[in-house]
C-alpha cells in the first residue's frame, strides 16, 4: 500500500512528502532528507500534525499517511522509528487499538 509520508524535522516541525510510498520507502525518503517519520507523542504534537495534514490536503481526514509508529513483528511492542517511547495514542475509529 502506498501513502504519503509525514516527516519530522527535529521535534517541532512536520511536513508531507508529495509522493506516495510504501512504509519502508517513506522511512527511507524522510531519512534521505536527514529527518525521520513523524512520532506523535502528545496531544499538542497531534494537533500540530493534524494542522500540517489539513494544509497539505483539504481531504486529509479521508487520506492515508505514513508515520513512524511500527511493530517490527507480531511478538514485539509498538515503537517509533526515532526510538522515542510509545506512550501516547489517539487511534482513529477502525484503527489498531493494540498498543
């Protein structure tokens, strides 16, 4: 499945790469820019990312975007690609609820 990548610069700025990728391609594309897939670790950061997504697409609520949360295998815990601890989630209806 190919979707847009949401990258993070440092800990405050986010941007969307205007090309659809697989998750692994998205991770590599962000890293090629010296950044990483976005890690959403708080309600404030969630609001910031939602703002960036809405600016990218007026239909952001119905679009699909890759972020840095992943579960490398079924026996492992969720983790962010930048190694921040996974402690905040805001799952949308129909999304995983297995943190």
